[in-house]
């Protein structure tokens, strides 16, 4: 059996008074791709933000081990430096900070000092994968980006940072067919270049078409109610979530 | 009464107790002149005698005082769009009145870089610009003088039909900065674009008075201020969009984004919209406070520490003004000058 | 479609303009001297401290300058203002006892009717004194005190009144506060005891009938811990060709966990100088709500201010100002965030028409200790024609990093496409414009009790009528 990248045990999370995750278990091994599906409000995005350490998400019980260490003891930036990455569903706009400057800073934070020239070269290569124009580098981070541009910029950062585990939170939502294909190409490139693991949170299946999926989990009401191999994706595609809800 | 000048006056004024109606400037007794004019000469521009009568943001009291102190206006002759970089270093109390005329259809690119080799001194730089029909003047200003230096930066621009004035200001260093700007949009379809970025810390302050006076139809003004305050830094920004009767179809927008990084700072924002004409559109928006938690979370999720993220945002306040410098050489110059900040 | 029947209801501005004859009224001579002040004090049977207070205020008044920053008030000559005019009646608590002509005036203004329909108590002031005061029995039984100010000075709550009177609006703040302190007369005192929630509003109505006179009523409201009150203030006057002056003071104390809503529809005649001061102080977790409609007067200075003293206290201000021909209305608000986690939400609209001048003047201050405070200010102005004027003069003074302050202001004209759209549905241009303007005032009409909202919309349509000739 391969090495465990992430282990979640009996995780309970609440926001304010509201309990969202109610004893969730999940295990992701090196190089694996997991898909998390579920109806709206099931707790999918809560899982992503809890892993990343957003302050409103209060872990009331349970344990998360990432790369053999206690993830919950780390601040958000420490988690990122340990090799965790999340592609945001709605990346915030940061006026005045250029994409190039930001990504250079993140690469530096990861311990990878690059000269400006080397950075531009590496960035250019990854942008080619995503069909992004180099002028993006000079634009302010996410400011005025369309939905598709924001998602591409997220995947661009994924390729630059080369994390051990990437969480893609609804990266395909709101994108047209071409944009989904581009993002999907980028994710494939990440798998090939780094051999890293993936957790793909989605409620559509288009992004999964060209990816090899190891395991599919269905979340409903804060726990995993069903698991299976990639065939589960097709099943849900056909029959929806009804049979998993309210049990 | 002291001999202080009352400048940067708010017109019309508001409640006195808020102390935003004006700035009181103690002007040194003797002022050396030609520091700035010589810097323009060194940059390759021609100079000549000649003055312009243009209202400025600091106002009449300053103009009168300069005249009284015998400061002779110098006209700067610039032929084409090639960037003129004027490096002005103050070695003592000094004042200049610089006049620039852009001829019809001409494009001028000017950069002033303010430094000081003398501390505890004051420099006054008044720039008067006449932009003829269809001309474009791009003025970029970088201020990085010493912590004990007082810099008075006073601009007045008159715009004829279709003329455009683009001002990018980067207030990175300098103890006390008093900045005035007045654009008289008297030509149909003329425009004023201002982007100012500022960082004030260690008890530095800046007092700004920017007036965009629309007197002709279909004129446009946009004014953006972004800044970061910390460690006792303070800022007053007065921005007045003045729609005078006859400016039908004019549009004016003002926007301010201020980051306050601790509770020793003072941030005053006074964004006036005066309107004497029906068919105009004026707007103002301000956002003042600490950086949004969502933004910090996003940056930290990419491995950047909180402290580093704040630093990046601080510098971004300057960068957002830099990115609007249209001349590439000027942009590179300013960008690399503030790299280490 | 005829104009009269569509959006301009069949109401007549003349109800505000009917003047009563000043028969048998007691009127002090014009001007302001120590002698006159002593006479007022004597007339009103002041306690000694109040007499001394008035004389002290007169000194302050004489030492202060008129403000240099607002609309001109040269037309106001204090030497020709009668500061005290007493109607020829004592205060009554049934309308039947109020003299016929005065009663008729209030009938025309709809006050007794509104009292029967929707108010828990009413005070009606005519010139310098209250002529009517009545409170619902149920409300009285809850322990709520609602009385004319003179009775309050002498009654059971005399100490409480003395303790609070002009402590929030101190005479030295500005010249007109000092004037008020010198010659104030009439007004109301309200005390809502701990935990008492008054479910229907109380109202005071101020009518200035006398020509060339001043009205200086004082309103003091104390809402104790956990209590709740809605207070409505209305004002009007007939038009004269000499200056009248209104310089009231409103002091509001909102206790811990308490809430006070203060609504005003001001419709003074267009010879009125309305130099009014209103201030509220809010304790922990308390809430102050202002709803303000300014339609009348020749010149107004009106900026209700709020001190958010207690942690978690909140303020909401909703206002509309309509400046028509011959009017210079300088209105707005002030707020000081002093406590932690305080919040203010401000929404003002102004309309300028037929040469009217409207100025929206605001200030938001956030003190260093007001951690976690939020302020959102939105000012919108509408220019109905090109002979009017509209200015927006906001100040934000922020000294706390942990604050979130947002400000938005915009100015514009009635959009042509909106007029076109309404006309395409059969409205005349005048009706379409009137409808759009009253829609613009929707922020305030939504906050007012129904009858008041209807009255306000009538006022707007009345003002708009005849713009398109």
C-alpha cells in the first residue's frame, strides 16, 4: 500500500452555532485522485476550507493528519508550505498586487528563490499549458477577471506551487465547455508533473472526463454516505443524489 | 499672528472642529531657486523665462508668497514624447515655479523624482501646465525625500478641447508632504486622470487637496487614491469634483482605498461633489480599514505569512499608482525605485 | 389621463398656509436683551437654576460668532425676532377645550384624527407654548411619562430633567444652541422606564403661527434600559414675508439594550430659518434610528448627530431633503463611534429643483478605541433641472485600524430612459417625472408609518407639479 498523504478521522466542524460536518472520515494516499460529490449544503466546501484552516470553521472534534503531521495545529500559511493547496471557488480580488508579483512571493514562501528571468520562463511554460496570455502576469490579482480567467489563474498557481495535495473546490462551476477542458488539461499536467494527490469537489462530472479517478465519495448532511470507484460518478450522473439524502 | 500660509483650502468649508478646512504652512524666510529648473535642464529640456497664470490646488496664498519671495517662473521646453526625467534633489530650502506648455496635438512624458540630501529643509515645487487642443501630458511623480523633509508639491493644469492630463504620483518617503492639484477642464471633451499611491509611517503625514473643475461639456475626471497608514502615519485627502454650470455631459469619479494597519494612524477623507448642472454624473467611493480577512486568508493559503501578506498589500498601495504610468521607461524607473520598500 | 387624477392627489398646500389671527396673544417685544430674557423666565415661572442658566446662555450667545461654513443667514435679524409668543390659552388635554381657531388649524393638519387612529400620545405646540397634551391611559399605566416641558421642570421628574437638560447639546457648542438655552420655551419630556416597550408612537406637533416670531421648543427623551419607543415630530407654519426662526433642541438618551426611533417630517414655510440641533447618545447594545424628511424652510441647518458610546451600540439614519425654489437646505448627519463594535448605516437622498440648493453634509468619526466598528454611508442626489444646485460634503475621520468604513456618493439627473419607459405606458411626462422623484424618496417613505409616508409623497408630488410647463 502506498503512503498516506491525508487522513481525516471523525471530523466535526461548525460555523457559529451550526454543525456542518458530523464525523467525516477520509483517507487520501500519494498520487491518488479523489472526487467528492454531494448536494448543495452537504458540507463539501466546508471540508475544503477546514483543511485550509479558515478561521470561522471551528473543528469541535476529530483529527486530520497531513504528511504525517497534525494539520490542525498549523496556521493557514504553514499548511500551504507543507504542501496543501486549495483552488478557491471564488478567488478574492487583491487590488494593486500583480499576478506575477504574487506568485513570485508564493514561490519564495515555498523556499524556491528564482531570478526574475527564471520565474518568467517557468511561468510562461505553465501558462502555455493553460492557453493563458503572458500579459496576465501584469494584471492585478483576480481584479476584473472573468469567472474562467479566475479559475485559470488558480490552476496556474497550482502548477507553479506544485503541492503534495490539491483541493479543487468547484473549479469547474460556471465554466463553458472549452474552459472546463483547459482547466482539466491543467489538472492533468499537475498530476503528470508532480505525481501529487487531488481532492476534486464538484457537482458536475465534466471536469472528470479526462482524469483518472481512484475513489468517489458522496457527502450528505455532513458525513460520507457512499463510496465507490469511478463508476459511481456515472451512476450519480444518471440518478442524482436522491437515494443518499435523508438516510 | 504667525506668518503661516493658509493653503489646501476646502471650498466650501465644513465644520471647523474636524480640522480639515485648510492646511497651515510655515514657509521658510529665504528660498533658493532653480533647483528644479536645473534638473530639467540636466534632463535635456530647454528653459526660458515666461510664466503662466493658472490656479493650483494649494491656492492663491502659496502663489502670492512665491511671487513675493522673488521666485521667477521658468518655462520648460520639451519637444516630443521622449521621456524627460527630472531628478530633483533638495540640499536646502528651495522653491521653483515650472511652466510647461503642450502644443496642439503634442504628447509629453515627464517624470519628476524628488529626493533630499538635506534634512530639516523644505522644498516647494509648483508645476503649471497648459495643454493645448488634443495634447496629452503624462506626468509621473516619485517622492522619496528624507524623513525630516517638507515637500510642497503644487500642480495647476488648464486643458483645452480634447486635451488629456494623466498624473501618477507615488508618495513613498518624505516626512511632510503637502500636495495640491487643480485641473481646469475648460476644453470640451478634456480629461484628467489621477492615480496617487501613498505609504505613511513613523509619524509622516500627507495633506492633499485635489480639485477637478469641470467647466466645459463632456469633460471627464477620474481620481484614485490608494494608501497604507501605520506607526503614527496620517493622511488628509480632500477631493472635490466641481461641476460648473455649462458642463453638461460631464462625468467625474473619485475613489479611495486606504489600509489602516494599526490604531496610531489618522485617516481623513473629504470627498466633495459640487453640482451646478443637471446632466452630469458624479460618484465617489471610499473603503477604509484593515485588509479584509478573506484577502489575507487567500494569500496565506498560498504559503505567505500574515506579516508578509500585509507587507505586500502595503507596497500594492504604491504599485497601483505605478501601474497607471503609461510611459514604459517611466514605469520601470519608478517600479525599480520602490522595489526595496 | 388627466394630471390631477393620476399621481397628484387632491391635496392643497394651502392647509399649511392658513394663518390664524393673533388675537389676545401675549407677545414679548422683539430682540434679545437681558431684560427680555428675565421677562421670559418670569412669564414661565422658571425655577431659579433655569433663570440663571438662561442668563448664562445669553452671555455665551453674545460671545459666539455665527457659523462661517453654511448657507448665509443674513436675512435673519435677531433684533426683529419675537422670541416669546404665548397663545391665549392654557394647555388642555381634550381637543374640545382648545380654542376654536387653534383647534381648527390642528384639525386641518389632521392631528386629532391621527391621534385617534394611530398614536399613543400627542403634544401640540402653538407658537411658544403647548396648547394640547394627552397620553393614552394604557401607556400612562406602563409608567411612561410624556408631558410638556414646563410641567416636567416642576414635577416628579424635575431632578432627572435638570440632570439631562442641555448636557448633550451644550450651549457653548454653537451660537444657536446658546440662543436656544436663553429663550427656549415649550417642547416635551418623555421618560420610558426600564423594559417598557411602547408599541404605538408618540407625537409632538409644532406649529408656528405668529409672524416674525421664533420657536425654541426643547425635546428631551430618555429611554431607559431595555425600553423601546417611536417618537414622531411634525412641524409647519404659514408663510409670511418676514423671517421666522425655529431653533429647537432635541436631546435623546438611549439606554443599554434600548431602542429609540425618532421620525421627523418638517414642512416649515419658506420664510423660516430652521437652525435646529438634535443629538443622541447611545449606551451599550442600544439602538438609535433617525428618519428625517426635510421639505420646508428658507434656510435649514440640520444634522442629527449620534454618539455611539456603548459597546455594540448601533445607529441608522435615513433622510430625504427636497430643496425647491428659494430654499437653501443644508442637511446631513454626524456620528461618533466611541464604543467597540459599534455600527452606523446612513442613507441620504436629496432633490434639487427650481433653483433650490441642497447640501448634504456628513461626518463619520471612528475613535481609536472603537475596535470592530463599521460604518456605511450612502448619499444620492438628484438634479431635477439645470437652475438648481446640489453639493455633497462628507468628512470621514478614521483613527482605528480595526474599522470598516465605506462611503458612496453619487449625483445625477432623472434618467431619460426611465421617463420614456413610463411614458410608453401612458403617463404624461410630468407624471412620469413626479413618479420617479417620489420613487427616489422611497428610502424614507418605507420607514415611515403609512399615513406619514402618504403625506410625504403628496408633498413631493405637489412640489413636482408644474415643473414641465
